[in-house]
C-alpha cells in the first residue's frame, strides 16, 4: 500500500528537513515580509515540478503540483514567521537575530511542507488532481492567511481547493502524536481596551475627584461575574485583562485608567454577545459612579472550525496509517487562535496538531510553544511530512 511506503520515504527525507529547519531557525523573521525565509524556501523547492506564485503584498508563496491526471485540489499550509522573543533555548542552531525566535514551531512547519512537496513530486504520476502548497507569512497576529486569500490564493488553481490541511507542532503532546477534533478547534481572539474617564485629584481627598482606578477594578470584577451569569457554564469563554495602566504617583488620583485584554470565544454568536456585554458592563459601572468609559474592540482571528465529517475521516485514516496509539481525538478546543481559520471558512478541512516534545522532557511540564526556552523534537517532522503527503494522495485519488 502506498501509504506504508510514504512513512519510509518521509524518514529518508528527515536529514534534509532538519537541515532546512535549522537554517530557518537561525535566521528568523517576523510579520508578513520575510524575504530571507522566502529565498530559503524557493531554493529548497528548486527543480521540483511546481508552478510558483510569489505574492506581492506579503512574502507568501503559492506552489501548485499538478498530477498526471485531472482531478480535485487540496491545499496544504506551512506558516513561516517567527515571534518577537529573545531565544534562550540553548540549541546550537539558536536564533542569530536579536529579539526574534521561532518559538512556535513555524520553522518545522515550513520544512515539513517543503519536504512534503518533494515527496509528492516523486509521486506526481500517481496523482489525479492538484496540490496547492501554501507557504504563509504573518500567522502570529498579522493576518497573513487573509492577505494571501485576498491576493487570490484560493482561485489561483482550477478547480479551487475542496480540502485543506494545516499541521501545527506542539510540545504539550508526546513526539509523533497526531490529534485534532471535529468542529471548533481553536478560538476567535479579539483585543479589548477599556478606558475609564474620571477626574484627578489628591489621593487624600478622593471625594473631590472621580477615581477611575477603583471604577476600573469594579469593571474588571463585574465582567467576570457577568460571564458566569450570562454564559452557560459548559461553554468556554475567556476574557483576561493582561494590562492595567493608570497614574504617575502613589498619592495622586489620575484622570483615567486603561485596561487592555483578550477575548476568546468559540462561536460568532457568542463572540458578538461578549462584545456587547463588555460595553454594557463598562458603561453601567462607570455611570453608577459618575464616570464614563470608552470600549474599543479589535476583532482578530475568527474561530477555527474543523469540518466535522472531513475531520472524522481524517482521524480514522491517520489511525489506520500510523496506528491507533499515535492518533487521538482532541478532547476539547484550544483557546489559542489561528489564521488558518480564514481558509477553513471557505474550504472544508482541519488544523491538526503534531506532538513534538523532546523525549527527554515531560510533555506536561516542559517549556511550551511561545516560550523562550522551547525546544522541539525534530524527528516528528517525518510524521508531518508523511501525513501531508498521504492526506493529499487520499483526497486526490479517493482511496
């Protein structure tokens, strides 16, 4: 069976995948413009039978592999951008760029997708349809997927994609474990800022001022109370304020206080409801004390919704290929966010997680994605390469 051979072929590509991963890791870039990373990817793809489209508004790359026979199209994604973080992992190939680190595993994603392209190119004669490889910048908050879609990614191949897969490595899972879930898999993420407007004065005479600090504290606690009373207890919703700023001295009541936080929800209806609730609480608490509030919400990535039928079939297929001990259904959504959600709004598919915890570490306790200490087990890339290739072959050939 071809799927069995794909695992061995992916394993043979692992040394090359490790080499590219480390090259990308040493030279990380942030945002939508990643010129050096794009050049590394293009050099690694050179000589493959791919039709390349270099995006202009970002450093994105669309690469199409056309099979020997006509058929459907599947899109596979690897994101390429790094984080604004100083690396302290101790890896011999650690970042050489100040305050920039591949702490979320996108360097592994990039290399896995390049080598999936190599593996599938070797099977071009067996393919009935097209594979669209999406090398994406700007996943870390820069809406890179949305930008690539706006530039025509999903209409760049005929027929347009009817299946979609992104694989994301994670150190919270043992190396090689594959997991995802039908339905909402990751949350929508929005940023909220609440500014409480009062009037300043001497801290010894609070009755002569309108204290925005105490009102901001009341707003914060009442938001958490409102969540427990307006949202069903079994439905995950997170509102966390990570920054509260006010004042310049211990004995001065400031004229304003600013709270900045994040909102995580798992449906568009609940997302809209929480936005409305935050404004009502902020306005109501402020008015009760004779102050006013300004609420500004920046809508971020939508909910990442894995197509239920597609995802169930994917999990069953992966279990047949790698063994039931290597595949599990994710028990609950992740409240982090992903701009792969923009693709899944238009194409049925899924975001799958691939365990990459180094075997000498405990996946329940070791450094996680986005930590300046995080390390990934590179051997897991062979599983990712084979999974990308097998999923594409299965979709195109209907087997």
